[in-house]
């Protein structure tokens, strides 16, 4: 790309593109806004002029004309868990590929008041939609209260309470994991559950219970904590502690009294360390 300034040393503007391409200001605007009522050779000539000048459209001016900001809002947490963090990065990448910019807000507590404040902040920026990566009951309630302003998509929300939600089959996943343990011969299968205020935690617990009931196996109330590895140690009961099978080696093999169906990879790490 060759970067050229205007005749007076200023950054190039749309009029400069039109002059170099030999077209009208309106034709350049149609190319920038992705309109299709142009001849291919005209579009290519305008695009070459844009590349040669290094012209960058003014988003604020474009928004005034199109009545669209081309911006997506994302609300997530500062907890840094792998799943939500990966989802956040993926949404950003998909937005850029679609020609949208992203305005992100990271929260610490995910309380309803914080969530509503974050949505109002994004509304003030004129976002065209919000992706909420925190499927707590408070988040779903906040989404329902604000979705009349812009669409709000809840990641891993409860389909029964969220108007727009995307995610995976949490019940089915928990069923597969628990069924694997049952088919492997385990008869005492514990569940290290996530917080009750999260829809995906309740769905995973449901899948675990269903398989145990179908297999005629008893279940005890799950040990509940947060999504972190540290939360396992704080919630574990004495009967869940690992038993060294050898006292002679420095890293003894560990045998568990229970097989465990865990709520997340972080929990699995904590389970191994408990």
C-alpha cells in the first residue's frame, strides 16, 4: 500500500479518492458502504485509489450516514477462565471478519447492577448488539431488561429464560461423561458442581443425575464451588481425599474412593491436587 496525503499535507479524504479514481464522491461512498449497484471495473478503480492513498473511512461520519455503528459490544468477566476467554477472542475475530469493531467490558463480580451499567455504557457507544459471556441468572435477567434497546445474545444461557442464546448441549455432555464412568465399572460417581446461579452448571448436574438414576446408582449431593481449581480444595469432604497406593516413591500413584464428574478443566486440575 502506498500512503499519500492530500494536496495540503492533510490525511486523504473521500474527495481525494474520488479525484484519483475519476469518479464522483457518491460512487466512492457506495464502494465503502458495500453497495452492489456498481460496475466491477469501477469498484476496482476506486479500491486501487483507496489503497494508493491509504484512505481510512471516518467511522463517525459513516455512522451518521448509514445509521449504523458497525460495532459489537462484548461483556465478560475478569476471572480469566479458559472457556469464556476463548469465546471472547473468537467473537472478536468473527466480528473483525464481518467488518465490525468490538467494544469490550470486563467485570469482576457479574452482579446485576454491574451488568446493567455495562450495557448502558455500550448503548451510549451505539453498539448494534451485545454478546454476554456470563450465563448467570443475573446476566440473563439483565439481558431481558435491556434487549428492547439492542439484541443481547447470552453465551451458554438457559434457553427457557434467554430470548437469544448460543451454546453447547451441557446436559448431553454431562451424560456422556457420566455414562463413560458407569460403563467403566464405577459405581460411586461424584459430581464437583459449579455455582447454582449459572445455567450451564445446573445443566451439567442434571445430566449427571439422569445417568445415575437410569443406571440405578445412588448419588449424593454434589460438592459445589466456583469454576476455579482452588474451589475444589475448599469444598472437598474427607471422604473425597486421594489415597496413596505406595508410600515408598516420592510421587505415589493416587487411587480415589470416588470417580469424579467435574464441572470444568480448572476443577479437574484442582481435583488432582486435592
